[in-house]
C-alpha cells in the first residue's frame, strides 16, 4: 500500500466525494454539495476505482447505481467519515459554537415545574440551538431513542452514561391538615400501618417505606392504600384532597409545605434523598450544544433549589 505524502488525505477526500455522490444521486449534485466541480468529482471517483481495481458506480447520463463493491464501500466509507468528523469535533469541542437540534428527555412533573421556565432563557442565550423536549416518566434508553441528553430523578446514575448532578431533592412524608385532624398524626414509621397511604408505583419503596432516624438506624414501614400511582402529580392531588399520606420529592411538594397545604409527618425520621442528574452517552464526544446545556442547568440549580428554600 502506498503511503506517499498526501495519500491519507486524498483517500479521505475520495471517500467524501464518493459518499456525497451516492447521497445526492448524481455527480453534479454531489459536486455542488462539496462546493467543487463535476470534473473534480469524476477525477476522484476514477482514481478511487483505479486504486481499488473495481467499479463502484454504474453511471449513465441520467442514472447512478451502486455496484456490489460500491454498496460495501459506501457503508464503510460513511462510517469512516463519521468517525473522522467525531474525532475532529472532540478536538475542537471547546471552541465550537453551539448549534443544531438538541433532543432532551425529562420526567413530566420536574420538566413542567422546573425546566419549562428555563427553556426561553436558554434559547435567548443560544440562538442557533433548537430544543426538542420530550417529557416521559419512564426511563428511556437515550442512545437507542436518539436523545442527546436526559434529566433523571435518581439515587444512582447509569453504568453506560456520564452523569452530572445538578441538584438534590429531599423526599418528605406528608399529608393534608384535614387528613391529620381526622385520622391523627403518626409518631413512628410503624404507625403508618394504621393509616391510608398513597402508593408511589414508580419506586422500589412502593409498599415498604424505608426511614432512618437521627442515628442512621433504619425503620421500615409497611403501608397500604386505595390509590397507587406512577405519577407524582396524581399522588400530590390525592394528598391535597385529604386522601392519605404520601412521600414525594420536595421539588414537587415544596410549595405546598411552605403554604401549609401539606404538613410534614415523622420529621424526626428521614427518607433517602434523591439526585437530579443530567445524563449523556459516554461513548460519544460531548458536543458544544450538550456541554452548554449541562453547564446552563448546573448554573440554574447551583444555589439552594427554590423547592428547598425556606
């Protein structure tokens, strides 16, 4: 194989020309996409076929089609060019200007309450970025489903993703004053067995709530209830209506606690805190648009979050 000066760059250019012609379906349009002349495109294709010793394209005045060898080279060439582009982006990511569509996944309640107010400010700050926000409560595979970034409410990250903690939210057991006036206030986690609770179906603590006392000793409470919900807003609405005791993160119920619409129960016992995480694929370079979004969100939540402010 000839490694004379310029061989690698010439072959990369030849691959780029070949892929462009196939994508556009003609020599003329492929040349226009690369801002070069049809004569240059023809020269690159002829040299590439000569170097490989095989025909890649069946060409006529009106039609182009790939040969069997051309089909194989097209798939591999496209992958090579994507790898080269990614490597270049990795080297220059810190100086790239954020642009393009940014697909974000976030949980419904957190997305509505705490992310939606931030998007206009982000768009004003980065006018060349387009946001595509999907609010979904289920845990998505962000690589498989094509998301650039996910906001996840979790006590752990993911082995396959890079995680940056944006904030912490406390989980609080609480109920409406009317419910407590009618049914009494629990003094110990075991007292919850005598109460109606709203079950958080998304949690591993759905039917057994795990508290810790001031010394760190665990206290498990087996709970029951007439309503089981996989959405925090549903549980919150039930609690506000006096239908039972709930535990939910303060990002959802913080305003209700401050206003007295909900009252904390078992204040001497704590539930595990939960992290607000930004997740993105570790196998890909951190593009400028993802980088600035993660930094933007981290800055937005860097102080004591509003939901935990006194």
